[in-house]
């Protein structure tokens, strides 16, 4: 089976996060995108998302590494749901080293130029429902 073009889009976004290239990272998002910063906290729009990624980088003492492993992509028309095994690590965090895996969910939509843009970035996946309890 041929790889879906979104796999490369997501790998490029991960590379931008890992390199703290937030200007380039914003190219992956729609203007009105939503990022789940943590369960119960979201950033809306590119400016808030950019500020959130800067704060996240600082929190992890600029050592956060994000990598999506396996991905399942369900596409219909100009919209796609991506479920991915996300691995996160940070070896320079002030209080302790950090490493975890999450089952992340992302929603992408093609824009008027036929380019995939992330409209919902939820690296916590179903964990966000825990906030509702």
C-alpha cells in the first residue's frame, strides 16, 4: 500500500517542532486551527498556537522531540482524520527526563490551493475525555 501524502506532511511538522522552527510550523495549520495544549486547555488560531509551542519548548527546556510512529488515515473528500502513535521525549527538562507515548488524533482539511492544513491538533487523543469526569 502506498504511503498517504499526509504522512510526509506530519513528519515535516514534527521536524519543525523538534527544530523549534515555529514560523515554518505555522504553515501546517489553517488560520482557525485548534491545538489541544493539554486536556482542558486549547489554543485557537495561528498566533495562539505559535505562542503555545514556544511555551511548550520552554517548559521542556528546548529538548522536546516529537515523532509519529504508526498512522492510520481515514480520508473523505477534502477532510482526513489521522490517528497516530506519537512518541514524545525531552532529556533536558528541569525537574526530570520525560518520555511518553500517546495515541494522537488530528483532523486535516485541504485548502483552496489543494494543500493539507491541520484544523484540529489533539496529541492527547481520547485522554481529553478524562477532563470531563
